[in-house]
C-alpha cells in the first residue's frame, strides 16, 4: 500500500475478526430485516397456488431462523473479541465512561449533526459518538436475540426453550414481544441509513480512507496523531516487558 501524501500515515486499525463480524453482521441483518418484514406483513399471494407449490412462507421463516443462528454465532465471536481485540475494538470504547469520551461526543455532534464547526476531530478508531451508537446497537442486538428466542421457543424442544416460554408468559405473551421485535427492526434500518451516510461523509471530509478501512483494516492517519499512537504502543510494550521480567524474577 503506497501513501503519497507525506502528512498521512497508514495504521492497521480493524483486525480480521472485526472486519469479518462487520460484513457478516451487515449481510445477515439485511436478510433478517427483509424476511422479518415479510413475516410481519405477508402479501396475500399465499392462496394463489396449489398447496404443493405454496410453501414460500415456510421458506421465508426458515431463512429468517437460519440467518438468526448465523447472527447469534457471529455476535458471540464479537463478544469474545470485545475482550481479546486491539485497543480500537475492546469494550471500553463503546460506552462513554470517561470525560474524554464525553468531550469527543460533544465535539463530534458539533461537526456531524449541528454543523456549527467545520473542523473534524481526528480519531484513529471509532469517534466517541459513533462508538456509543455501536454500543447501543450491541444492546439492541441482545434484545432482538432474546425476543426472537422467546417467540421461537414455542416451536422448539431445545433445552433453553422452557425458560424462554416462561419469560414469554411473564411478559404477557406474543403481542408485546412480537411488537418489540418488530419495532427494533426499524432501529436497525434507521441505524444503517445514518451509518452508511456518515461513513462516506467522514471519508470525504477527512480523506482517511475510512470506508475501505472495514475491508482492508488500514486507515490513513495524520502524522502527529499516528506518531503519538506509536509512542504509546512502544511505551505499553516496554511496561509489559518489564512486568514480565519482574514476574519471572519472583
Ligand atoms: C437484526 C435482527 C432481527 C430482525 C431485524 C428481525 C425482524 C423480525 C420481524 C420484523 C419479525 C416480524 C414481527 C411481526 O410480526 O411484525 C420477526 C419475526 C420473528 N423473528 Fe426476527 N428479527 C431479528 C432477529 C431474530 C433472531 C436473532 C431470532 C431468533 C433468536 C428471531 C426470531 C423470530 C421469530 C421466531 C419470529 C416470529 C416468526 C413467526 O411467527 O412466523 N429474529 N423478526
Ligand atoms: C456500505 C455499507 C457499509 C459500510 C461502507 C460500512 C463501514 C463501516 C466502517 C468504516 C465502520 C467503522 C467506522 C467508525 O470508525 O465509526 C463501521 C462500523 C460498524 N458498522 Fe458498518 N458499514 C456498512 C454497513 C453497515 C450495516 C448495514 C450495518 C448493520 C446494520 C453496520 C454495522 C456496523 C457496526 C455494528 C459497526 C461497529 C463495528 C465494531 O466496532 O465491531 N454497517 N462500518
């Protein structure tokens, strides 16, 4: 990879598991929204053909459930990576608990939403506002899995089904759970529209290759920010090395 602008440096940001998670997730969510929308509002063509040719709705439901399984497994891998990944993909990025993150959210809102300043904030990983929305999406993903499993449990003999059936009864049955599952679909649709717009907006404004970074893993970062990051990494390595030596001497 050759970067011709001397003021920018390449930094490897998104490791392979994050990129695989992202594209599998984006693909299955699209499938789940389309099939879920059809399940919620089926067109009246079911009666148009003979019963032997009339299993299309069963196929739609099967595709929804199969995509749901892929969605769950993919998410479990990402949860593992929230603890095992590099500094850009670990859990603490996604929930704003520090003053620095809140300041970052305020500054990003000024650029992206309120449009009162043109000076973008340069981050290597997610900016704090984007990271917080991903943190919110991670919670919505859990809710979607639980509400989906509650509905699926009535047709399942799996070991977890009785617990989910109890939960379904506790929450007053199908109607509220199905409605919640339905409305959460719109949260994914809204997120995807805003997310894709903002990714390309930032790519254009910051010229940091952010859109393609989710494919290759690399971003173009301003020289001073990249140097600070590399110094921090070197320092962290030194500390880890010293700690290991101390541990070995004991
Ligand atoms: C992004 C994730 C998902 C989206 C957007 C989504 C969307 C939907 C929608 C819109 C419906 C129709 C609800 C209605 O009646 O209006 C539905 C039904 C359903 N979904 Fe999902 N879903 C997702 C994930 C899951 C998961 C992870 C599971 C299983 C664990 C699941 C299981 C079900 C079941 C069992 C039904 C009812 C099917 C039926 O009665 O025919 N969904 N889904
Ligand atoms: C053309 C389509 C898309 C492109 C180019 C794209 C690109 C990106 C990029 C560059 C990032 C990192 C941005 C940042 O630092 O804030 C990202 C993160 C993310 N995107 Fe997308 N995206 C697309 C579609 C989607 C869709 C459809 C979904 C799901 C509905 C999605 C969900 C996410 C999530 C959850 C993250 C956070 C990933 C993580 O930290 O693990 N993306 N995307």
